[in-house]
């Protein structure tokens, strides 16, 4: 049981924490030291844990055997007014987390090839399963964050370069975006289950795209 929890949740924590650190570090390189001043570039997971997004939601998805697990950490603070060039730097900061997760997935895939040469079967199996989870969770987190609904990174990547009032209003609609995500993640699937339809759009999107990307890595 303990080993199963370790192999499941450590990769999730690594993926989530480094995702947020990547946002803050790229912002720092581009002129914004807000995250650094607040100690949010630390590798200490306690500095990044969000009670619901880091602990409750992944545990619920794991226990419910939904077929996918994801979550989020406390967002790293970024002051866009300190960035050097807009909108380029805003988009780079937003993309940093996704690129970090994809990079971690690629590194894990390379290490998985090396794990096959571990002579001890039990240790080889444990290391291989850990690295497989690292690949799946990092790709899944990248895929989830690419959804173009505020405040997810995909909204800034896809619409952040558009200098139009409607685009700016859309990117600032965080509260409405969160409501939409709750509807898509929980309400719509519950309605679909009641009427015999598969309306779990986020789950289907994440599973299909994550499997497609992982097929190139494993």
C-alpha cells in the first residue's frame, strides 16, 4: 500500500511543483523577481501545496479510479508589469510550466530505457513503474494545462498574443473559467451518467491525447 502511494503521488508532486517553479524561474529570467522574493522558487513541496489541487483532488481521482489523475499547486506569483516585453514574455512564462512537464517526461523516458539494465528484478520493476508514472503524469499535466480556459496556461498561450479587448477580457475571466472547469469536470459527467451518455469531455480529451503523446515515449 505504501509503495503504491509512493509510486503514484511522488511523480504527481514532482510534476506539479516543478511546473510552478518553471513559471516563476522563467519570469525571474525575464525581469520579474516576485516569485524569488516570496520564496516560491524553492524545491520544498510545502511551499507549493494547495490543499484541494495538490492533495484532495488527486486523491479523489485516484480512489474513484477515473482513469486519469491531475492536480495543481499554489500558483507562483508573477507580476506582468515587471516583465521586459509584452506579450512575448507573458506567453513564455505561461508556456514554461507545460514545457517543463514535457521535458520531465522525455527525461523519464530516457531513464526508463536505462532502467531495463538494472540487474535486480524487483528494483528494476519499481524503478520502471516510477518512471512510467513520471511520464504519464507529466504528459497528463501538460495536456490539462493546455486547455484554453482561464486561468489555465493554454488560454494565455493561445490568446495572449491577441491585442483585442475581447481577448484581454477572456484572459481575465478567471472566476468564470473556474466555474466552467467545475461544470466540465464534475457536473456534466454526472448529468451524462444519469441519462446514459458519456459527457466526460475533459477525461476523454486527457486520456486520448495523453495516450497519443505517451505512445512516442514508451
